[in-house]
């Protein structure tokens, strides 16, 4: 299992979402965050491209290293301070 900042990582490598925050994706994201919380994992969603999707994930507590215009990975952890304090160590 891979790790980031000393924590195991649950990776969602690619996902296509027409309308973030609605339907099955909203339920899936809630379940993934619940599992990550219970297992003390960092949740990583890779290849986030659409700006609206990125904005939605930020509202859901995800952290994105790099510039806002970049296609990159978003990270969620139950203690977001860990991510914010080490953002320069997270891969884009």
C-alpha cells in the first residue's frame, strides 16, 4: 500500500462527473470519506480537471497542491491541518 505523509492512501485514479454534488457521486464521495476517516487513510482523487469539480471538492474539504489552473490531485484527510502544513510534499 502506498503512503503519503506517513498515512496509507486510498486512491481514486480517475472519475468523470457531470454535476458534482448531486446524485450518485455525492453518495460515493460521502462513503469514501467515511471509509478514509474510519481507517485513518488519506483519500486522493487523481486527475481532477474540470474547474467546477475542483471547486466542489475544495468545498468538501479537499486540498490541491499546485496552481488552480492545473489538472491535479485532490487530497482529503480527517485532520486537514496535516495536509495544509505539508502541502509542498503532496504530488500534483
